[in-house]
C-alpha cells in the first residue's frame, strides 16, 4: 500500500465529508467549529495527498467531482467506525464527574429544562451540563449530544429510548384579551375571536381539520413559528392560542378556555446512544431528567 494513502489523516477526511454534505466551506466550517481558511487548506491537502480533484469550485459553493462522489461512502464508513471507537471508549468511563450534553427543542429548553438542570446541579455538582436548544435533529451517533429530549420517537439504530408519556395541550388566552373580548362559552363562539397561529408550520391547521373544521393560514391574523415568541404573543393578548397544558396552567397572565375540544397530545422521549447510556454520569442525568419531565405528562 502507498504509505501516503495508508496514513491518511482523519481530520482531512472529516473536512472532505463536511464540505461534501454541506456544499460550502462556510457551512462546513460552522459544523466543524473551524475557520474557512483552515478548511480550505485541508481540502487542498487531501486532494494533494490523494492526487485527485474532489470538488468543482463553483460561484455558489463546492460540487463533488465523480471521484469525490465515489469517496463519500468509504469516508462515511470511516467516520462511523471512528465514532463507534469514541462512543465505546466513552461508554466505559466509570467516574460520575464530567460533562453531559443535552439537546432539546428551543421551547422545551426554555420552558422546562432550566429548573430541572438546576436540580441536577444541586444533586450532582460534579456533573457539568451543556444545553443545546435546537429544533434541528442532533446526531447522537456522532456525539453532537449525549441525551436528547424529543417530542417524537427516534428511529435510528443503536439508540436507547424511553417514552415518558404524553404531554397534554390546552387552549389559552391572555386574561387581558378575555377581559376586552369576552370569554367564549361554546365552540361556535370561538370563530368571533382572533387566533394566534403558525406561519409555515401546519400543525394547528391539521388539528382543526381532524375535528372537521377547515381553515387555512389566513385564518390567523398573527402568525409565528417560533414557539417562545408564539407564547409571548398569546400572553400579550394577541389572541387565542395553543400550548402545553403545564405551561398555560403555570402562567398567571393567561386563562384556559376549556370547551371540550379534542386536542392531540405530544409524546416525550428520552434518547441516548446505547454505548453511552450506561456511562454513570449519563445514566444519572437521564434518571433526573426523567424525574423532572414526568410531571408534564398525562
């Protein structure tokens, strides 16, 4: 075997994969936490080492050459193997102290996790917590997070999951709004009111359709997809909105409108890679997260 090829640096392969998957140096640099110049040098280095052009440089990014396309699969296999080595080594750590990285949606991270994390820190001060609020799906296989809190059942292989239960939803409006517009006392009364809806998200529209009410996004005179901002709009009196029951019940500025509407529920799952789940600090944080989140479910 050519010694140059046999000693191929993993960091160069990682750079190649990041650019191949994102299509640009800037996006790949953000993913890897490095700079564009460094990444550019790494791409030139791997091309020089392999003696092949892997990308076509284009005005709007990088496109794989045929050789580059052929190398994506073995490079991905290499990444998976390295990830497994790291996961299995980390999974053997016996000490409780260290860092646990948790990812959850922006809304869950802001509304539910701070008090739970405060309790974790009080009970286990030797464990550091990193919280990643994101609505993106972080990959547990590549250690982008140790534990994920999901509102859906993950389907990736090699993951351990625990279904904590179903989070009930409710219909709420600001007390200031109800004082001005009056509280609806029947489902028919609802249509005389303003609703806060989503912008591109169709969940509320689909929920109405399930009970035989056909509306479109124009029904909502105020629309926002960010759940934190959405709830603030409801609290400010912009109209009737929907939220997790626990959030609404614990907010003194709003009141529930209970007209017997059949509302869906949100499943809540804890997820971790099976090789990491038994690491003492991750197992302990998992247990405390489960204890803290269970009061939210029905």
